[in-house]
């Protein structure tokens, strides 16, 4: 290090300067930044709001959770030199392929059952022709082999995409209450409130494999047909759906609740 010139010292200090710059920006703008967490805290502390929901749109890379787990397992097995690397690579490819199908196509239960039936029929056909061993030998001879660092890099790439999605969701989110819908579109107070009569919501869990992982979608449509619907990929869809139904019930109760002044006049 004593032999470094100013260029090396400058390159060495860049990460630290970026951290200091980020802290300075946060210190100057923290009173104007409005994150999803702050909105949730504000709604929780509001005595007039008892039911609320704050959601954001996850990246579809979050559906690759099984691939991330399999990548970490494969990295550990490869690092410890346990098992055949080609076999480990084959299992990893199978998990990744299933994840790719979940990401690329909407697979409901009917399609999955038909697919399983076709696979069983093909396996029986291969067994009858005595080709089953050759079939599995073909996949074993593909030679899919990745070292431990490669598996870790794959897991890190997916985790980074998910982390970026979570950070973006701090500033781009939707808050649903019995009285209004708040659409936040930036790090400051830039947003829009939509009254309860001007929008409707529904929960979409048509993709069976997504639902098995705990994910689904909230679709927000507007009374103004010129506005495009908002579709949000969300986690813990079962709990979110129950919370949303509770808010809907509160809306229905508010709408149909008789006005005290009118009942007295009658």
C-alpha cells in the first residue's frame, strides 16, 4: 500500500465515498422521503383506520426461490466434494427448468394434471420398450457441471434482483384503506389518492405453482376505463387476500349503513 500512486488510492476510496454520499443524501432528504414502511407506520398509528393494506409489486425473479435454494445446496455439495458433479448439475437443471415454466407460463391445476398424465404415459411407454435406462443415461451424459463459485454466483444474481425489487417497492407501492386507495410513485410525496367508489380489486391465484410458493396477484381496476389496471405480484397471498376481503367487507358495511339523520326523519 505505501507504493500506491494517487490513482490506486482514488480507486480504493470510491466505495467509501459512495457510502458517505449516500449517507449525506439520506440526511438531507430523510424528511421528504416517504417509504412503504413509513406509510405502514402512519396507517397503524392512525386511530381512525383499523384495517389497511400496503402492497408492492415483486419482481418475477422472486419465483426462483427453489432455484436459489438448490444453487446454495449444490454449491455446498460441490465445495465438500459430495456426490457426482454431473448428477448435482442435472438436479439443479431440473429445478431451474420447473422454475422457468412457472415464470414463463400460467399453469393452472388442470394443465399440471394433464402434464403429469403425459409424463406417466411416456415413462410407461419407455419401460415397455426397455428404453428407460437409455433415457436417463442421455440426461446423465449431458455433462452439466458447475463449480461451487458458479452456483453461488447464480444464487447471488437472483438474490440481487429480488433485493432491487424490494428496494424499489419502498417507493412504488399501493396503500388500500376503507376510504381510499393511495398510489405512491416515487421517493417523495408524489402520489395519488383514489376514492373507494372509483376502483375495485380482485385476487388472482390462477397459477397453481405460484400459489404453492405463496404468491399471487392483486389486480386493481378503475371506473375510468381510460386508466390501465394495476397488477401486483405479492407474497403471502393467503393472508393478503383475507385482509383485502376484510377491507372489502368494511367498505360494504359503510356503503349500506343507514344514515342516522335519515332514520330519525323517517
